[in-house]
């Protein structure tokens, strides 16, 4: 009987480990976005493209470009909108619109769209 249950137990254990790992990864990424929001410098950016995933549980990605102070050219970035898909879906900026971008001066590729970052921790 225990040999019959082993595949089920292994599957459930793997699914739980994947869920925990996914949750920890999302939590760390949210904290990184909040840190960029706190410490980052402000620039104006332009939305280039928005990718809305068809899969439930996947996050929208907003591609943008901006010119950091003292840079030789524009920098392209990708903001991962980690809010639930049902929540505030209409609040995503339109392609071509101007947005406020926060970026780390020493690493300008680490940038976020300021109004899309949750200011509250989970």
C-alpha cells in the first residue's frame, strides 16, 4: 500500500515546494521594486510595449525606455507588474504614454515604473 502512495506523496511534495519557492521569489522581487522606489532617482520614460499573459497567475510586463541623468543614451527596461491580474488591470499605462521611472543611478537597468509599485508589504 505504501508503494502505491509514494508517487502521490512525491507529487504533492514537489507541488508544495514549487509553490513555496514561487512565493519566496515573488516576495523578494517585490521588495527589490520597493527598494528601487525608495532609493531611486526620477526620470521620465515612454511605454514601448505591454505584454499581458494569457495564463492565470502570470504577471504583465511593461517595456519602457528612459534616459538616465548623465547617460550616453536611452536605457530600455521591463517592469513586471506583480499585482494580481484581476486587480487594477485597467490601470496599466497606454503604449506611447509618458511615465515616471525610478532607477538606481549606479545600475540604471534596474528601474521601475513608480506608480505601478505597491508601497505596501504583504
